[in-house]
C-alpha cells in the first residue's frame, strides 16, 4: 500500500514534469525533423536505423579518458542537486529500490560505430528528476563521472523515456569498462552524452558545456543530423 502510493507519486510527478517540457520536447530534432538522415529500416523512434555516417558493429568498443575508476556498490553514491527543491544522495540500495525500467535501444558513438539493439535495465532519468522536483528555473543538466568526466544535456532531451541510468546491459551487470556500476544512456543522441561511472547530476538554469563539448563536440549531438562538431 505504502509502496504503491510512493510509486504513484513518482509517476504523477514524472507526468507533470514531462507536461512542463512538452513544447520544447516537440521541437527536438528526433520529434520534429521530417527527413532524419540515415539508412535502413525505420527504428522505434521513426528514424532510419543507421544514422548518417555510422557503421554497424557487433563488438562494444571501450572509450574513456585513459582510466576506469573502480567503484564498488558500497562506495557508489549518486548526488542529484542544483536547481531542485529536494536534492538527494542515493546509495546503491536506494537506487535499486526505485522503479526499475527495461528497454532495448541503439548506441551511436561519434567515432562512427553503432551498436544495435542493446538490452538495458536501470532507472529512468525522468523518475529521478521527478524525485528531486526541478525548480521552474531548471533547464539543463550537467552529468559528472567518477573519472571527472562531464557532459551536458537539455532537460527536454534528458526527459525522454529511453534515457536511463543503467546497471545492466546484455542481461549482465554493467561491466566496469562500460561505466559500471551505473552509467547513463542517451539512445537518441551520440553516446558521449551518457556519462559512465555516473556520480552526480547537477540541474542548472543556464547551459554549461561538458568535457567534450568544451573541446569542439556538438552541444546538441543529434546523430540523424550528422551533428558531431560545433
Ligand atoms: N565518465 C565517462 N563517461 C563517458 C566517457 C568517458 O570518457 N568518461 N566517454 C564517452 C564517450 S566519448 C562514449 S562514445 C561513450 C563510450 O561508452 P563505452 O566505452 O561503454 O562504449 O561513453 C561516454 N561517456
Ligand atoms: Mo565517443
């Protein structure tokens, strides 16, 4: 009973939050572009399966800043703060007690490889956002990794249903190489927008560029516009 009402509250808050961003979300390229660039059958979002300039891979390459932080479940914490009414710090147990989502989505790296149909499990970003109640001033997020990586997203992109903080990929615990215990995924944007080893989500009123965005990668990172560099 109590569990149910807690869940209802999160779902209700998520719906309200999405309603708040409905108009901006309708203007994002994945919803508004009439001719998304790419080839192949139409994917689950209505775009060609293979975005322009991408090549399908079966392997899963590993990209990082030169080292892979080792974060045990015990040490792992996720801070969600900034322009929110109720900042929180989640432990592994807190995180796993949140509503769990499963999804299958594609992973597009800006270095031109795409790994298709990855089964994921984790927590929806929109549920986490609902939990902390973004203030009216909140428009963007900056995600931080345990390796000091950062990457920025607009809330209308981050709130899409398939943006997850995943702990499971290919039906196995997410490997440390790929950002385990928990990373973010952004299936409708290039994969650098999803921080591995995620440690903090900072809500912001003004856009702030992340690690690669400061070094010439696109702020918006939309694969079906070949939107790689700024
Ligand atoms: N914390 C952190 N997250 C990161 C990166 C990183 O170096 N550090 N690299 C990004 C880039 S450029 C890509 S393409 C993907 C790669 O994820 P993978 O190594 O699991 O393929 O993670 C993104 N997230
Ligand atoms: Mo990348």
